C-alpha cells in the first residue's frame, strides 16, 4: 500500500480463504483517488491463525496510516462473515432482518458488536477527494445490469440506469464490473471495454455527469470509477459455463463439476492479462473515468 501526496492509494484485498493448504481464490486491487490530508482507506483482511478471510471492503476517512490500520482491523473483525476451517468455505446466512431488534439479537448470538446510529446526517457532509469536492458521502456500488450492447458497450438500459443513479443524488458512482476480455465475461450481456467501443463509454460518463448537473446545478461534481474484471472460473461469455482457472480447488472444483485434469490458464496468458488490464485502465481514463477498480 502507498499513500502519497498525489493522493493515489493502491490496496490489495483477498476474497475467499487462504491457508497453508488452500491457494488464493480471488485478489482485488483498487486504484483509488484520495485527498492528501485524509487517506481514503480500504479494509484489508484481518489475519488470524494463518487464515485470511474477507468478503467486502469499504472506504473511510482517516488522518493517518496507524489510525487506518487500527480502525480497519477492528471493522474487519466485526463485519467479516466468511469463515475458513482447514481451507473449507463455511455457509453463510442471508440478511433477512426486518427490524434493528432482529439484527441486534443475531449480533448478540454471534458475539459481535456493531456500531449503530439512526442519525445519518454525516452522510450529507461535503467531502474533498483529490481535487474534487463532493456534495455528500453517498456512493452507488457496482452492480451489473447485464444490458450491454452486442459489442460490449453500454446499451440503452445502461444509459438510463446511470442517468437515474446521477439524479438520485449520490456524489460517487462506482460503475459496474466491466470485462477486459470477451472470454472473461460472466454473462453475454456484461459490459466489455475495448478500443472499438471506448467512445460509447465516454458518452455514458458524460451523460451521467450531465444528468447530475441538470438535477442539482452546473457546479455538481461526481467521481466516476469503473470496475474492471475477469470472471475467471465464473466466466460464461456465451451463457454457458466456460471456467478459466489458475489452480484446482478441492472446494470449488466439485461445485463447478470440473474434473481433476481440467486445464489451467498458462503463465504466459496470466502475464498477458496484466497488460490487458493496463490497456483497459488507459481506455477508462480516455473515456473520462476518474479511476478504476481492478478486480481479478
């Protein structure tokens, strides 16, 4: 991790389980623009007994790296619900709580303390990130709509959805998972960024910003980040499973009905994908995005 005066923060997080006997399942790296005086920190996995487990990350305002580490580790212990036992992934429960009393009863059962406050006024406070001052601290998370055009660019429904996000008031819009190669798409209609459609992505970004200006005034500023992805073993570019795996997993292979001799992606192809991600990030910058979230 590096936090410099240029405001760039690079953070890697591990998703899934990792132990001496279980290889890495996913790794996510976020390129995130932060203000020089207040680092925007991602939570990273809390290591306990040689196991790394995390299923989510979020940003928070902190003034120093030591404070960042202290708060991050505390929140990870409270908010992580993926558990590992000898390399096996445990089942998790769906969030079905309809009242705070139901939620806190479950937290008490699990022995977890979760800060709670019904006053959300702080979310309406202005926030400065790099050279942008945002009107609030609301953020639209990246959720795929699977409504891309035939060439992987944004479709009509994609444009409508992001215009609605902008007029909804959130000052930070985290654009959905967008594939960097066609074979890495999780759905035939997943977005895919490439030189042939970068102009359409540029139009999407501009229409999103314009919708915010029309709704809230000419000085309304947004931060737009694009999530770049490769779906790996969850790839379904034609609608049927076509897994691309870097290792065999005694947990995941049976779930996907993969035989023990299912081919692995080559080291040369993994090296090529690194360059593909760099090229896609440059295209995202060309399209007008403020940053990229690299999910691989």
